[in-house]
């Protein structure tokens, strides 16, 4: 579903925000399967990880890694950053 959103959906809400929310929930659920840990700590860790990824997208880390021409890695790593109060 994430790849379909990233590749084919180019709207103003689901593409920039819905995909991010979905992937954060999926990461939390994946780690919850394998880790016996405090759920609040796991949720906080996933939230911090998602903030790091979003910040990295804001500084265009895909370009720094030289992967901007690779469609697969551009979709997986994400290349779009937006905050509601900022205009792109």
C-alpha cells in the first residue's frame, strides 16, 4: 500500500501525510511482534525515528546519498517533506 501511495497518488493530503502515518504504524506493529518491551518506550522510539527520517527528508538526504535517480530507493527512503505551516 505504501508503494502504491508513493508511486501513484499525488494529492495534497494522503500522499504527504497519510503515507507517513501508515508507515509509522506499520513500523511500530512490526517491532511489537519481535520485541518484548514497554509499549510506550517502543512507541516513543518509533516516533523519534520517524522525526529523524522527516528531518532527513527536509535536508534532501537522498541527494546526498546519490540516490535521487534511483526510483526504488527514492520511494523507500522518501523525498518529500512538508509541514502544514510551510509552503513549498
